[in-house]
């Protein structure tokens, strides 16, 4: 019996593929505020998600809810401007809907970005951080339920979820451009409330350097489908308790991404050239 999830994905993939000028090689996901900060890379076409059947629409400020497709530095790029989150009330399958479309389109490389809170006391607001690994505290997994055999195996390996090859390449490009690129482990929580100081203390003990509310399901789904992944996080604020006098707000997240979005764009554009 055909899985209804695959029927829905195949219909959406067929619609999206018919709209694309060329087959994309690389997908880039822009997180909170980064769509605006990153901007449009050049000539291409915009495809609103509402034009794709079954595509979940974001409800959070700072997430544009559209694709941009075009050529960047000689590579065909599909830019995902915004994302949906589990805390918005969507199913976990909806959260990774776009990621699975990438797989069906034949995309082999995925660059994910996000805004995060700095758990590591050596990090500062505005730091760009290369994600080396993740901790899933969402309480769910996008691979739960019957396996989508058309996409990948029942038990995919997550030993190197964030490609060592792409991470080395990113560090080379950052060094060449004089950009400081730190490295760390990203922990995903359910949200939408920010974490308490006690939770941040616990997460630090677990080995987390960053905390956020996204990315991990997408990376799991991508690796399940054999897509190579690079993750870059913008530490937009210090997590709860790191600065006892600070309070947390989404406005601060958006403001910081505006400030460092240009630097992230410079780095990602350089990486795309070499992928």
C-alpha cells in the first residue's frame, strides 16, 4: 500500500519541479531573520510555498515562506526562505516536508542555518558557529512511524550528520575571508518559550554549545535521504542565565541576524562556489 505521505510529497515535488527553471544542485535553508538579512542572491525566480500543494506555511515573523531558485557562482541553488517549526503545531512530517522535497528533486547538498542562543560561555551574541553535532530534545523524530523506503533506510547512521568534508571547506573559506567561525554542538528544544536558566545549565552539562528550536529534524531527514549537510548557526543572544541581567526576546534575535547577515552571506556564497 502506498504511504499517503509519499503521495503528498510526490505531488508537491512534481509541482515544484515544473516551476523550476533548472534542476537545483544545492539547497540552502535560511532561519529566523536570515531571509531578510541574506536577501536575494541574484537573478532568479521566487516560488511562494502557497503555490505548492500540501506545503505547510510558516506562522512566525522573520520567515518569508517562499523558495528562490537561480544560479549562484555557477551552481544551481534552491533557497528556502524561512521554515516551519514543531512548536507551531505542525506534525513532524510537515516540519521536514521541504527537506524531503529536496531529496525528491535530486539535491545532494543541504546548507542549513538558524538563529540560536549561546550556551557556551566563550560564545558572544553575533558569533557564527559551525555545527559539529546535535542533541535532539524535541521528544520526537521525523523517522518515527513506518519507514519511507523511497527516501532512505529504516536505521540511518548519524555518526557524521554534519559533513566533515563540508565543515573543513567552510573553515578554509572563513579563514580566507578573515571571518571567525567557531564550532559547537546544537541542542534542539521544543519551544516556543525560551529555556530557563536551570535548563541551560543542564544543557551545558550535556555538552551543548548552542540551543534553538529547529534544524535537527531537517538534518535527520536529510541524512536519512543521503543528503550531505552543512550547518551554520548565528548565536543571536546569550542563553538564559549566561548573563543574569539579560532578558530574551524574538526582536533581539531578528536584530542580531540583521547585523551579521551580511557576513554569513559572504561566507555561504564562498562555500557554494566550492561545493
